[in-house]
């Protein structure tokens, strides 16, 4: 060890304080410095919740956290939650960045032998020409809540990018209930979901970017939408089905047997 490496010998409490002063993205990047730094940013920037029994309760708490994210009284260094789930379900890490990107990471609860499941997401997204907040309430009245005119819109609606990591058969129903509450979602990433056999996305009117990575048991992917601009897929060859008129740029990589093959398709044609 370098005797002049003073940072290595600092206690974690001081390292947490240093990380809390960094911009969110820079703080997350410290996880690549070493094994010891891998989880320091989570300990510094995320609140730990120990009394959550079910994933459904965690999703409710996440929704409440995102609703209050833009309030003036939120501590500047609190960017998410870590849920220690009971009954051997591991933990869930939820973080939200300042650019309205929400990340749900279930990897700590990943099972050794994942059970097969299907993921159905009915997005109910707002059309892309109605993105501004001044249209949000009108759209909600028109599309979903015709009898609730007195209720103001929730800040949850401001989430525009969602990353789902290691969703399992235990958590897919809770995730499916959360996604429709994000009608201004423009980017969706689904990664490392062991056991996921089919992915069906419907009513994605305003979704512009879809990324699906490293879901080894996936067999079919179905998408219905009209505004998709970019689609990226990496994994085994699967059955794809797209419905709707989309001018899309596609990046596709797939494994065939033990080899890796990548093909690029840049297209202005309507899918």
C-alpha cells in the first residue's frame, strides 16, 4: 500500500460526506474506483428503510418519495431509498436523478434459480405533443380521471426515464402497477431480468426509446406505440413484434449458440 494514499485510510463517515457534496452522477461513478467504494454512494445518498415487508409496500413508498422529490425541504444529498425486504427477499434500491430518471434495482434479491414470468406493461403514455406540465392536468382529466377535476397532478408524472434492473417473478406485478403512473415516460430500459420469458408493452404513445439488455430467458417481445425513435436489444434471438408507425433507429446484438453476432440497422422507414 502507498503510505501517501491518505484517502484509502479515511473512515467511511468522512467518505460519505465527500460523496454527498458531489453531483449525483459523479457520486455514482465513484463505485468504479474500487471494491470498497462500490456501495459507498448508496450509503451516502440513499435512505435505508428496514420496516418494509412487501415489494408492493416499497413501490408505494417510492411513489411517495418521487412525489416529494422537487420540494424545497428535501435534503440535497438524499436521492433515493434502499429497502431491506423481509422473508429473504433481499433488498431494492430506488434512486432518482435530477434529470427525472428513476432507477429500480432488484439485483440484490436475485434468485439463484429464477422462476419464469411474463412482464406486461400498459403504459398509458401522454402523446409526445403534450409534454409540458400545463397540459398534464388536462390530459389526466381527458384520459383517466374524468370525474376528479379537483385533484392536482402528482410530481411522479415528471419522471421521463425509467431503468428496471433484475425484475423477478416476485416483483413484476408491483412494477407493472407503478409504470402506468408515469404518463410522461419517454425512455424505458429493462436489463438483467432472469426468468423473463415474454415482454409486452402496450399503449406506449409517447415512448421514444426502448432498451432491453441481457434477459437470457426472453423468448418474445411485443411493442405497441407510435413515437418510438430508438430501440436497442442485446441477448438471445427472440420473436419481435412491433405495431404502430415508428421512424426508428435500431441497434441489435444477439447471441447465436456460443458466438456473438451484432448487426446494425439505421432506418428512416416506418416499422
